[in-house]
C-alpha cells in the first residue's frame, strides 16, 4: 500500500497555509497528524494533488486559558491534551474523551483539529465538542470565522469547513460549577473505534435536574444530540427512573445506526440506551446528587 | 486494469531531508509520498522496522520520534525532516541486547518475531512513562500492537521482567547500567 503521487508543501504560518489552499482549491488537502489521512492515502481513497502539511506551524500547537475558556490549537496532539493539567481539571470530560481515542502511539501524532475536521461518526472528540458547546475557529485567505460545534458537524466525514479553510482552534467554554459529566463507549478492544458511545453533562439544583446535555456517537452519521431526553430530564429527581426515561429517548433518537460486522443496528441502539443510563448515573454522582 | 489520472501523474519533485536515526545523521532525497517506514527500510536499509498492515492498525512499524512512539507507516519521510528517530536497531547490539529485548527472550515474549520490534519500541516508551506499570497499564499501552502467536501472556511477563530489571538498574546504589 503506497500513497499516490502528490506535491507537498509545509507552510510555516496559518496565513501561508490558507494562501496555498486558496490557490489550489479542492485539489489540495490538509495534513494534520495523519492518523486518519495516511490510511486513506495508503488505500488511495484520498488522491489530493497537493498535501499541505500543518506540522511545521508552531503557532497552532497550544493549550491555554483564554479568558476562562480553554483554547486548544488545532495542531495540539492528543498526548498534549491528555497531559494538560488545565484540561484535566477544568474540562474533565474532554480529558477523559481523549484517553478513549486510539492508542498512545496514535495519540502521540493525532491532533485535536485533525479529529474535528475528519468528523468520523464513531469519533469521541466531535461528540465531546457538541456536549460541551465548543466553538471552532476557522481561517481562510484574508479572513476568519467561528462556527459552533452544533453547526460544524454536518454528516459522516463532512463538516462546515469550505475547501479554502483551515480549522485553527477549538474553544471549550467554562463548565458551570457543579456540572456532572461522563463519557462512555463500548469498543471491541480498548483504543478501537467505538461501536457506540455517549457524552453527557448534568446539573442538579435543590434535588431536581436543572439541565442536561446528551450526545451519542457511533450511531448516526454525525454526533447526535438527544434533545427529547434532555428535555424529559429537566425538573425530574435524579435517579434510575429518570435515567431510564432518557435512555428510552436515546434508543428512539438513534434511528438508523450502521449495521456492520462489529455490531447490528439493533445492538447499537441497545448500547446507546444502556450507555446513556450509565453515563447519567455517573454524571449525577459527579454533580454531587445522590441517585 | 484501468489507471486513474492520479496514477499517471509524474513523480513529484524529490525533497531533501535531514534526519538523525539511532544517533547517526542522514541526508537524503525523498519523494513526498514515501512513508517514513519505507524510507527507513528501503533508503537506510534498517529492516528491523517491520511492515504488517501499512495502514496503522498492527503496530509492527512502531518507532520512536523524539522519544515517543509513532507508527512509521502513518508518517511521511518528509515529516521527519529535522527530527531525531530511534528504531529497533538503535536499542541493543549484537551480543548485547537491550534489557527489554533480553526480557522478551527469557520470557518467550515472541514466537515468529514479526511484531516484536514494534512491541519492544512501545514497551520502551511505556517503561519511560510508567517504570512500575500495573497489568492494566501494560495492556492498555500495548493495545495498539498486534501479536498473532503468543496470546500476549508471555509478552506481559516479558514487560514485567524488563520493568523490574530497569528499575533495579536505575535504583540508587545499583551497578550502573551497561548502556549508560
């Protein structure tokens, strides 16, 4: 398996990368950590005429506190995020999601921006971004824009990124104090793609659920918010009855999961429901509510 | 067999790269599409980096990039320009195996040996990060390396033995490691 012929450029700045994309349009492809793109090249499922390697752009490799939000440069590796005390302490859901991604050898190269832009249906980061209300910062030649996670993931392997655009930063808003969280998945082996998974947040006030966010991954073309389940929880007492209610909404929301050799659509629906109930139980415990 | 236009493109211009592999500086011209694994094996003649799946699943081609494990089939040689690499050839010498390699020999951590270079490199990083790893940490860290012979039990024993020996070698008052 050898990649097809392509030209290669390694710009030193975002502006230079955006200019290259502007000049080559849809014929060019961005190379971040390469942990998804390199297999696609090896199998010749991707045939760009130009590969624009973002690996030499030092300005895209950071994790920092930016006015209370956490700003993660698109080229920060998963290992960088995994070892970031800032992410672990302030966005434990994102930290935990990182540990579920691939293997250490993959996380050493794979980047935050790469996973978001790849938008694999079974990927953890897009679901985490949606659960946490992340914002994507995007650069193009002569301009910049921001897109909410809810508007960024359009379908399988498809995002709001236009051909001339570069994802530069993922911003995680502050998690409200006392918010419980959980991210769970089932895979054949630790580090494999998830058969199904969920990322949830939950807040409890005066013994009642004040707000909830439930996102599924691996059961739809893109991360799926279970709004019916979120709404059903508000005002309920945290506990098995509430979790079962949300789990049923998750089962319904997962309308047409993939059937493949790893799992049938029905099994994926089943997993979605079971994992949502487990995740909410865990989130409630972390939120300090007895359940 | 029909050929797509992409395959009819002429080779892209070769690029000059400089890499340090196992302590030796190399300068070479490589085509952009050359993977790092093919460069190490074909251009530098370092055949110890094995290629199993060539798309990032099996872990046989695991090497160290600046001391961290990476899959050499999921990198282009041009991406390694200016970087420091270590392959299995850089760990031990003939007649003087690295303690990790020695542990694999003694605990039968290999049968056919095809996956072994990748395992040894992964274990190298694992023991740097966790000198006294739990079985769960070993299993999780080596989850990205496939072995079809051993059933992994002997590999686990090999890692435990290597970890103990490396800890003893590093402990204060211990005889200095021969590698140092």
